C-alpha cells in the first residue's frame, strides 16, 4: 500500500478519504433523527424511553427519544403550546415551567429526567375560569406587549413568590433577571408581580 497523496500518514489511509467517507458516514445517523419528529409509539428495540409524568394534574405517559427536551415534548407530543420556544438555549426564559414546584427551563431539561415528576405549565395555573392572581395582575398592569415571553414570565414569577416574596422592586428585578422581555415591558411586569405577591401570601 502507498502513503496518502500528501505523502503523510498511514499507508492506505488518507485525510481526503477519511473526510469524504468516514466523517460523513458517521454524521448521518446522528443528524437523521432530528429531521423529523419521533413516532408516538414504536415496537422493538427502538432506543426510545417511556416517561410517566403528571402534567397540570393529569397523568401522562409518553415514549420519547432520550434526547427529547421537555419543551418539545410538551409542545409537540402533549399539544400544550402555551410554553414558548424562544432562544432554545436557556437564555430567555420563555420556556419556563414548574417541575415539582420549582421553575426550570424546559428547553434545557430532558424529558427522560423528569420521569415521575409533576409538571405545571401556563395552562395549569388557572382554576377553571378563575385566573391565577399572577395572571390577573399581568392583565391589570399591562405586563405584556407581544405576549411571547408572558407565559415564561408568569411561571417564573409564581415560582419566585413561592420561594419567598420579594422585599423590593429591585429584588423582583434581580430574581426575574433570567426572563427577558424583548418589548421591554419590565416596569409593568414588576408592578404586576409586586401586586400579585400581596394576594398570594
């Protein structure tokens, strides 16, 4: 066998051959599943995992790819689209939900890691037709403009109050700093949270 065409490396093995064949062939299996949604059910050794969660008080069982995020499972499999996909990198807070009462970024949380947990989304805050005090406060104070970040803002705010009410507007701003509003409705969001926490105590 002869060395590669550059005159380097192991005989019979070239960089061009590796890049042209080996890497491309290795990448295809990793990229292919991302092109389409995983099937709801599948038989055999398909690599999927069964996850049982309670979502907004209702037991659910889903069979998902171990790499599936809680955000995608909620939106695409359970059709709960109130939780928004903003940056999909954990930077904006639009996807905030509660897992066992704690706020989490669902875009960074794997569905497989919440097996057996209680998940609450924005759809689960209201009691029938009765809005949650935080939802009412956001409406009363115009705590939103385009509304895209609002579900995450509200879910984060509710959890923040449950962690312990804020003592000042500055503390509210600090503890809500993980939630971004591109419309810059921050003064009204702070007003809404300040009033809602009085009712929630």
